[in-house]
């Protein structure tokens, strides 16, 4: 009798586990279908939108075909969903700021950013000098140009190559692929980055810079010229969504604690002086670049990247913003949108 009971108990739990696995597979399948449908719908809705214009203050960016448009979503279980021009390579630009900050926090702890750079939004355009003068170099953050260049100056290394090598290696680990500098973009930016050089020198005059200003500005210029595609950015966003572990390669790039400091900074300053509008309507951490890319993160659920070169006046891709907004809204995952029980 005991043997029969034991066999029955085993069969019961086996069936229960099988049912749970089947239910889990069904839920994952439904999630996957919902994600693909959401990005397909957003792509179809905005592919003919022509609002905005390429960044023309960097000559090479003005030459990128304006009609390009791609969307990628990457989930914590490593699935990649894509639509549009997701293989086209473009420069990462200011999205690189996220991963340099992550490296500095991982290497030194979070207080270094608070104490040596700043963590408050400036309320000014991304390359403004006013917050520097107003707050003696302290009223900035890692995602506006002054704070980003200062953050780059905190990367440890004894040479240009060692410092830039660390920055590139971090980007590659987040993307799960080998990356290279687009030399055409780099040379175009290096020839026109006098304002960033001046910003670095001004910070240095207030004692808020931590390496050679001109050398660091050049390293920063090079980090912004790294060539990525929308899939690379999607995996990078997916790594942030997965607590710092790359969901495709399985590599732990940074700790969950580091990610927990990076995401709030993306929330308050990721879309420059339009960050408030983004948070108001979309509600999730994001970071844009004037190359046309935007990454956004739904912690624990997925990372999303979108690319289109035409920008609004704040320097954010018009179609990428609309696409991500539509995906989040369609899937009902704005973290501030709570349905009553």
C-alpha cells in the first residue's frame, strides 16, 4: 500500500511539474508574440514619419541616410526580437556615457560619481556651460557632456590606450560582440569638438577634472565614435535589464548594484533637457545619442533599442522615441501605471 501511495505521489508531482512547465512555456510564447507584434506595429506606424533632422553640427552624422529605422528588444532569457534596419552600423555617441559610468561605478563604487561629478539634472542643453559656472563645476551629471567628460577622466589607466581599451572592452561586454571605432566619425568629431575641449578646461579650472583635459576629451570623442548597430544596443539595454548580466553571452559585466545606480541616472538625465517629458509619458530609464539611437530599460523584463537619424531639437531621435513609447504603452508595462485590484 505504501509503495502504491509513493508511486501515486510521484506521479502527482510529476504531472504538476509538467503542467507548470507547460504553463510557463505558454506564457513565454505569449510574451514573445506580444513583443514581436508590438515592435512590428510601432515600425509600421512610424516608418514614414519624417519629422526632425540629422545632427548637422557633426558633418559625418549629417550624411547618414535619414530613412533608416530599426527596433530591437532583448529579454533576460536571451531572446532577440527585431524589425527594420537593425544591422546598419552607426556611432553610439552619448549612449556610450551609460557604459563609461557603469565601468567607473563598478571599479570605484557609486560615491565617486556623486562626489566628483554630480547626479542632478541640469535643466540645460547637453553641452551647456552654465551649470559649471553656476555651481563651480558641481551642478552636472554623467549624461550631459561636462559630466560625461569628467566621468571619462575617472577611468583608471597609465596611458591613452589603456584607458580607451577599458572603455571599449566594457562596451563590447555589454553588447556581447566585438566593436570598432568609426574613424570617419571620430575624425569629423575631433575636428569640431572645441566646445568640449573648453568644457574640460573650465571644469579643470574649478578642480573638477581628474586627468589631462585635452587628452581626456579626445578619449571621450573616440568613445562616442564606436560603431554599433541596433542589435548591439538592444543587447546592451538587455544587459542592464538583466541586472548587469549579458542575457545572450551569459557574462556578468557589472554587478546588480552598479546597475541600480546607472538606471536612476538614465531616468533623470537620459534624454537631456527633455528627460522630464520622457519620464512623464513613458516612465522607464532611457539614454539617447545624436547618432540616432536610443536605449530603454524595463528592469527584469527587457531592454529595447531603436534607431533613426532624424532628431528633435533636444537631440533625441524622433522615430525612436515614438517607437519605444508605443511598445511600452501597447504592452502596458509603464511601472507607474498600476491597475486597481
